[in-house]
């Protein structure tokens, strides 16, 4: 984990409620796709945890949805604004387990961390198929960005206004031998039930500190309790115990 100041280079709207922000700063602590950052916002007690969408040396991209006053504050940021950011948080995805091909399944704001994952997998010469799930066509984002990486992309919408009608599970039968997924828990449960291979799940959880001190995001697994912010957010399929 590393703390530092990041300067806003760009903050643009992708949909009615989803924004893409690019920041300049020290990204050396970000070592794996699936990790997240924790951003301090002036006037707010808790930092806001947001997954890493893309990362290069000295440049970080996050994609976030406005769901409350904190993210609305973030959406109002202008070029040149600076934020205190904790980087290198969470364990991220393990690329070595995927073999020669992988299926990436993202729902809503679970899509962004899969972008850097796809980028890294493709750079290793692996075949990548991506399923992006949304409620309706107006919510779709990053379809073209994944295609530009060289991934095969399928979009699903619950109302059928774009791509395959239904949820992400409607497009899962693609013959891939390994999968990675991120999204809301109901989607993750559906993917778990429909999957026939091993995979890795990135969980969205309310966090207090973001680095394992407060124990507020603990969940029970087959090997005992784990902290989503520290031991996750990525868990292997075989260790997940769903809470009723």
C-alpha cells in the first residue's frame, strides 16, 4: 500500500451516471488487475474505494458510478484538482490460472476492473472473451474499448434493447476453460451457479478502512473468515461460501 497525491487529468461522463477519471501520480504499488484505490474526499469521513480500470506508469484510470454524495463530489472534480489516494489495495486477479483462454464477465460497475485484466491477458497472448451485462442500452459503456484491445465482446441487457436479451448468464456458454467475474452479488451468485469451470470472483463490499484494520468487510469462506479489502476482493470459486 502506498499513499500519495494524484492530479486529475480528465473526468468525463460515459453514461447518465457513470464517469471515467484519469489521474497522474505514483502507480508503482498497483501490481495486479482487480486491485482498488481508496480516495480521500474533503469533508467526508471515510475514503471511497474504487477499482482500478487501467494503469500505466504515472497514470491511473478509474470508472465509477454516482450513487451518493461522495461519488457526486468526485464527479464534480475538474482538471488540476488533487486527491489523496491510497494505492495497491486488495489482492487482484491471478492471471497464471487462466491457461490459454479466459472468459471475463462483468456487470455494471463491475466492468472496469476487467479492462486491465483483459489488457494483461491479451498481452500474454491469451484469447479473451468478454461478457458485459447492463440493464438497458443507455447504460452500456466500454464495449468499444474492450474490442480495441482485441477481445471478443458480447453485450447483454436485461430489457433486450442492446445485444443479447437477459442477464450475463444467457451468454456464458462459450467453451472457455476459465473465467473471471466482477459485479453485484446477485450476478456473482448466478454466475457461480451457471459456471462449469473454475474461476475467480471479485466482490463489491462496503469498506471502512480499506486495508484490513477495521474488520468491517469480513466474510466467511471454506478456509475461515477473510477480509474483502485485504484478502480479497478476489476469491477463487472453490473457497466461496454464499451467505443466506
